[in-house]
């Protein structure tokens, strides 16, 4: 009898928690929808392909706008990039390049930001369908909700992604978000967002953003400068220094074939290419040298990445100018240059057959 009563009490507690959590979710949605202005800060923990975790910090402010396409005007600031959507105009301000990217097609702009960085915003997360699972305590009591984002089979392997949203029982606001991937039943990439420093107001507050002086404006997606260089063109020469300070002079490499590998750190396909070239059965011919060129990331980060990835050939970091010379816009991009300094082949993206064909016969 006592066991039956204990089980009944447990069931009542679980059902009560689920009902309370359902009410909390609806309360959070209503609370956010009633606001005219919502600001918050976030910290994102984003693993890269070599197991390091990048920590990204940013701040967002949303104000109810007048346009029909998207309910809010907003300004988001993260590192060297600001994203603004005010009065139906979306811009991305790239500070390290001193440029403003314009999106004249408003519908396309809305698809761009709602399917990229904004999908991690508490405002859009609350719009999803969630099911209460359990309470948890990180710094204080939170209610945890889960939804399935992806469940499919790719090349015979099951790919499964679940999302978790944690709402503070006191704040009644989203405070933590987790995206957990699984591949063939094994845990994969785990992305986490922590939301803090909320400031909410029911007053109408016009959102103002002052564009920096001296920046150039470009239409996003428009052709700017040369296209990626193709076979038959003489490869632009350059003189750089690798991570050890040794010179990398393309002119002095004449007489040998040269493989230029343009890559970035946060590029899974770039890492696949490196892993393939690290295979024991892969050896470049004696008359060919390879150079890893990163046009995006700074030297300290590239040095750590190169060490953990076991890159065995010269590595050049922060080579934005060289990337522009070759018209590189996607990663990885490979240029095979012949003994006379002429581009023999250009490959955009990861192609295992291309790499296989380079190996010593």
C-alpha cells in the first residue's frame, strides 16, 4: 500500500512539474511578446574541427518596428561585425574590413538573418514547439525543454540533432540554449548559448545606429574584383613569412610544382583535406611543394590549429591580400601551379579525387 501511494505521489509530482513547465513556457512567450524593446547579451560556446571551443560574445537589441516582413528592428554586435535591420533595411558592418554590406532585397535579407545568426535568438527560439523534459540547476532553477531539429539518414548513417531550451523559473526568460548533434549514435558537435543581462521595456524606443565614417559600401553577392583565378593564368607572385618566420616566396619556387591550399579554421571541409594529406599512404611527389594559406584567421589561432592538425608544410596566416589576389571566396580552394608559374588547375571545395591524384605514384 505504501509503495502504491509513493508511486502515485511521484506521478502527481511529475505531472505537476510538467503542467507548471507548460505554463512557464507560455508565460515566457507572452512576456516577450508584450515588450516593445528587448535587449540582452549572449555568450556562445562553439567547438571548431580540432576540438577547441571558440567563445563568442555579443549583444542584441530588438525594438518593435513598423515593417511587415519582420516584427522587430534590431542591432546585433558580435566581435568585428554588426548586423542591423532598421526600417526594412538590413546591413552588415564589417569593422576589420571597413565595409558595409547592403542587402537591397528585403525578403532575401529576412531569409538571410532568420536562417543564420538570428535563429539562436531567444525571440525566435520561443516561437518553436517545445516539450518539457526536466528541471535542472546551473546557477539556479531552470525548466528544460527539448525539440528534435533533425532526424535523418545520410549514406547509411543516422544523423540526429536535438535542441534544448532552458527557461529561468524566476526570470521567466530563456537563459540557456543547447544544440546537440549525434552521428551514428555518437555525440557530435555541441553548441551552447548563454543569455544574460536582459533589459525589457513596454515603451516605444526608436532604434538608432550610426554607420562608421570612412567605410565603403558593397551590395552583398555582387561581383567585386576578379573571380577565382583559373587554369592557364600566370599565378600572382607573393612574398610572405610562415609561422616560423621563414620566407615563402612563390617566385623562388619556380622549377617545382606548387600546391596552394587556401583554408580557414572553422571549415570542416578544410580539416578533411588536411586529414587526407596526413594519411600515411599520401605523399607528395618530390617535385611538388604545398603551402597552407589562411586569409581569415590571425597567427596565434592558426599556430594552435596547425599544431593540433599536424600540418606538415609551410603555414601562412592572416593572408587576406593574397586571398584577394587569387579571387578566393570559398574554402578550401586549391591552386596547382606548374613549374613555370602558371596555374595548372583550380579546385573550389573539398574533392578527394583531386587530392588522391596529387599523391606520389
